């Protein structure tokens, strides 16, 4: 089914589930330099340190529970199957809330990728080490989390572009609009004639690109907006 509602989510939607955002005070990038953990060069320099960083993130994500914002989006998707959720988040909280039509454009902590041969597979263990062999090539030194680092191409961009071109409504939730190409989606949707709405704790540097911005916590704004769309 062609999506008519495209929703882009970012770290802010999982903040009230206890997962840190990136650029807010106390966020991930205020504690660790992104150049040290979120680039292919960082992994090539110190794979053990990068794997350990993502082991800790995976443990936090798996221990977290979906909040009312994730639950409201799952309710919207169930009632409106023409909804597509595009998340930048590497946690699985949309799926754990019951959403099915989700694109993880920045990958997932529950996946592994072999930097040596490009093979991808689901990752269920808690930790990742170079003794974990890739099922594709049998080597372990390139085994890394299947997340998209700076300089790498996000997933499913063609499918997302098609959805943005066809949608009537584009909603960005809990994302600062600091990282491309996701930050450019609002302009693509607007150019295609969609209504655009931003739901965020505060105004962002890209708020001016949206027709409407509502500020507040995702756990309150999102359920209220979903009720508005569904008329209940
Ligand atoms: C709440 C809330 C509550 C808080 N309720 N709200 C110069 C110009 C333009 C582009 C570039 C450039 N130099 C380099 C680039 C490209 C680069 C980029 O954008 N860099 C910028 C820094 C400028 N991008 C890339 O490299 C990307 N790849 C790429 O461009 O490939 C080329 C290509 C493009 C197109 C076609 C083909 C090829 C890849 C980007 C990968 C990003 N990876 C990360 C890490 C993933 C793994 C991990 O999790 O560790 O993804 S970085 C990090 O940022 C993570 C996030 O998904 C991403 C976005 O962050 P997000 O979600 O917006 O979080 P925050 O913290 O920034 O914002 C949270 C918001 O929530 C805030 O506004 C709060 O107010 C709000 N909030 N609590 C509601 N309760």
C-alpha cells in the first residue's frame, strides 16, 4: 500500500523510555566523541572499544520499554495501514509497541554486519567480540553492529523517497534535524505537496521548514495528535 502518512522519528521519542538523545545536555555526543565511536574509521582504529560502546547501548535499549508515544504510533499504524514509520533510532521500541511498517534507516542494535564481506544477520547475544565469526565469510575481525555511521549510506533511501513523494502528511517526532539526509525529508515532502508537522520538546533549527510545530513531551504530544487524526 502506498503510504499517505510518513512519520520520521528520532532519539527524542525514546527519551522518556530512558534512552539518551545525542545532542541534548547529557546526550551521547556530550559523553563520547562521535569521531571515536560512530565512524568506520573509529571501528578500524579500535574495534574492541567501538563494540563495547554498542554492547552498552544494546543492553540499555533491550532493558527499555516503549512509552505512550511508541504505543500511539502503533495504534495509528493499525488503524491507518497507509502509515510508514521511518526511524533514525537503533532501538526496537516501535516494533515492541506493535508497529510493523518500520524502516530503520540508521540500522539496528539487533543486527550485525561484517565489515570484511558485507554480510548482515540478526544479532541476539548481549555482546560482540572478534571471536564471533561472520556466517558469510567465517572471519571475526570485521564483525560490527549493523548501525549506520557518519559517512555511510543510510538504508532504504529509495523506498523513503518514494513514500515522501506520495504522502499527504509528513510528521517529524523527537529529532533535532541536525543529521542528513533525514533532515532534508521535510523539504522533500513539502515539495511534493504534503502537510508538514513537527512534534518536539522544543523548536529546532529546522522548525521554520515545517508548516506547524508543536512543543512538548512526545509521550503527551503524540497520543494527542494520533487521537486527533483518528477522530477518537
Ligand atoms: C524530545 C524529547 C521528548 C528530547 N519528547 N522530543 C555537511 C552538510 C550536510 C551533510 C553533511 C555534512 N557533513 C557530513 C554530512 C553528512 C552527515 C551529516 O549529516 N552530518 C551532520 C553532522 C552535518 N550524514 C551522514 O554521514 C549520513 N550518511 C550520508 O549522508 O550518506 C551520504 C548519502 C546521502 C544520501 C544519499 C546517499 C548517500 C549518515 C548519518 C548516520 C548517523 N548516525 C547516527 C548514529 C547511529 C548509530 C548510533 O545510534 O550510535 O544516528 S548519529 C545520531 O544522529 C544517530 C541519530 O539517528 C542521528 C539523529 O539524531 P536525532 O535522533 O535527531 O537525535 P538528537 O539528539 O540530535 O535530537 C533529539 C531531539 O529530541 C532534540 O531536538 C530534543 O529537543 C528532542 N527531545 N526529549 C520530544 N521527551
